[in-house]
C-alpha cells in the first residue's frame, strides 16, 4: 500500500512536468503578447519585465492591414452556419438510415465509407474551379456550403443510433407523436454527446481550416480570423513577435472559451462515438 | 408504409444533395481534369489521355521533379511524426489512466487543449519559440550556458525537421490521446486487479490485457495519423515556406503551386489523384493487416 502511494505521487509529478511542456507554448504566446519589441527578441524569461498593451493597441487600431474584429465577425458567420448546416443534415440523414426504409440504403452506406477513405484534398481544386466559374470566390458560400456533406458525422451518429434501443421512439409513435416530435424530444437528447462532440469538431475544423479558405478567399476584409492571422504571420508582423502573439491570442481566445464549455460533453462523446 | 418511405427520402435528401454538389461532382470532375489539358484561365483544352500522369510520374519535366520531391518530403514527415503521435499519445493515455481520479480531468484537459489551436497559431508560436535569431529557446539556452551559439532551428536542416515535428506533435497528440483514453476506460478494471494478485507487472499487463483490449483503436489511430500526416500543409507553409531550399515542401504544397502558380489544373489534378491513391492504399493495407491478425487469433 505504501509503495502504491509513493508511485501515485511520482506519477502526478511526471504528469505535472508533461503539463508544463504542453502549456509552455500557450504561456509563451500570452506573455510575449505583453512584451515590447526590444524585450521580446532578447527575452530569456517567460514573464515580461515591462508589461505593455502596445501590441494589442497596434493590432486593433491598424484596421487596414489587420481588421481583426471584421475577421472575427466573418468567422462567427461561417462557423455557426457551417456547423448548423452539418448537424441538421447529418442528424436527419443518420436517423433515416438507422430507422426508416431509405431506398438504396446499402448503396448509400458503402458510398459513405468510400468517401471517408478518400482524402478531402481530391475535391478541393475541382471545387475551387467550380466556385471560380460561378463567381463564388471571396464570398462566404464556399466556406459554408461544403459542410453540408458531413460524411464522418453521419456515420458516427448512424452507428450510435444502431446500438441505441428504439423502444422509446416506438413508444413515442404509439402515443401519437409525429416523426419530428420523436426526433426532437427523444432522438436528439439521446445522441446529444455525439452531436455536441461532432458540432465542436466541425466548428473547430471550420474555425481552424486554412488551406481551403486560402484558395477561395483573397480579399483581406473577407478573410476568416485564421486566414487573416496567417497573412500577418507570413507578412506584416513577422518581425515583431509581440504583435504576432497578440494577434494569435485574439484568434485563439474564442475557441478556447468554447473548448472549456464543451469539454465535459466532448469526453463523453468520444466514448460514445463508437470507434472500436 | 408509403408515407414512411417518403419521410425517409425527405430526410436523406438534403444530405444527398450536398454530398453530390460538394463531394461527388468535384470528385468526378477532378478525374476528368486529370485526363485533360486544363488551365485555370483557359479552362478545358481537350482530352489528353494519361499524358498528365506520364508527365508527373515518368518524364523528366519539372512536374516530375516536384512530384517525387514532394512525395519524399511528405514521407519523411510521416516517418518522423507517426511514431510519436501514436506511441506518445498512448503513453499519455496510460499515464492519465493511472493518475488519481481527482486530478485526471485537469490533466486530460491540459493535454487536449492544444488541439483546439489553429495551425496559424501553432506556426506563429513555434516560429518565435524556435527561431534561430531572437527565438526564445535559443535565448534561454544561451543564457543558461547550455549552448554558446544559436541553433538554426528554423533555418537549417536537420533542425527544421525537428521544429516541424515538435510543433506537429504538440498540436495534434491530444486528439489521439483522447481516443486511447476512452479505449482504456473500456477495459475491465477487475482484469488489472486479478493479474496484480497473480504477480503480473506492468509490462505483462500491457502485453496481455491492455494491448489486446485497445488493438482496434490502436490500428485506427495509426491509420488516421498516417493519413493526417500525409495531408500536411499548414505547418510547412506558415513555419518554413517549404524551405530551406525545397526540403520541407510537402506534396500538397507542390500541388497548390502547380495549380495556382503554374496555372496547370490538369497536371495538378493528376498529382492530387495519385496522392489520393497512395492514401487510399494505406487505408486498405491497414484494413487487411488488422483483419488478417484477427483471423490468426
């Protein structure tokens, strides 16, 4: 018993060291954003000696090269619309595939598996060309609409529903509820952890995606925050670490807040996603 | 009954439409482009058969050179990152599994948090952590007297590969870890207790209880990690711009420059399809590997 206690303490110490390594880049990001340029390029400590808001001031004032608030607004539109679109189409389709007589069901399921195995990049350039031909570049459409085809999302919800008893739903129908009432009051609550996890992963994917937006968006004011910051990283403030970290903090903050909020669901959702 | 089928069709229809518009049609269109002379500006200039593929795979053109160089760089990246991302995440999950319940959640959140950060942020942070001149790591190590000259982490090989690998591990290891954490949770704890009474040490438990219990998740993680590393783009684009020279230009960067800079949609599509085939072969190989082992058992 004694040695077991000691080994637990030892494990916690290791866990703390690992946690420090994981947090180091994030701490570096936050603290550097409060350092002036002269200090940040020579600094040997994480904490700033002279705290300054200069970087944030410059970032928010300079709205021609870094319209951060505009970028955040664009991102909010794209991520919310894209996530909602994916969850709605996926829940409807997954429910139908798991419970209703969909014609050609087997064919659809096989197509889903193939589509999951083929990497996204294969569709990027043809899709880019299509959007270019219809004049969709530099709009939100190419950033939002492709989310409607959430192959993985459907597959996971479908799998979850297959393993989930359908007696409750049948009872609902016997009571005289229509299919939408059953879906909303019985099915959605029971697959909630999977939905929240998938919503978070979709949101994260849209928020953080870089390659696809960099193809379809070229005008500065239409950029998402990730794309905008990327332009800054590659260009204007590459030489000023403090400014670069300030912009990075602004881009990471919203997603971290949502992460903290969704955390407990995500852990459960991962368990119930049924990857076994 | 008929009403039920109508509902079913109505429910699947939105997805089917999006799937066709944004996956199936572009997919087929990509194949068509790859056998045509196609440019971004002039559009389709006619069917050329397998010319684009031959150009990419065999001829001594610049496309051929970029394709194989991109392939080589991508494979290097996959080989460097996969072991850490798979075995490292398993080690983290095992560590978490053995921690006291009270602190488990905190550490799990910390290890997983970096996954929520965008590739842009990862690049920005690691550039200034690792940069040869003025980077934090070099400043710190020089100050502590560990090194007396700055190490060109971002400027010279093989250091640049180290930086890219470290950044990638930090960024994505948490996701794999979560999958392993859940796989470990499913193992019956009574097995551990029973085996401990029989005098089994950690290594025996790992081999006879843990690995068999998480085997399928292990192969799943291995496969998805290889595929994800094959698709590397953002880190190299933003941290190194493919340099020094072209040593960290992965496949996707070669494809984007073929299409966007050299304006050749046909050849670029052929490259994309070839890359897709390699990735699908990886998955298929993985699938049969897992299956065969199961039958032997």
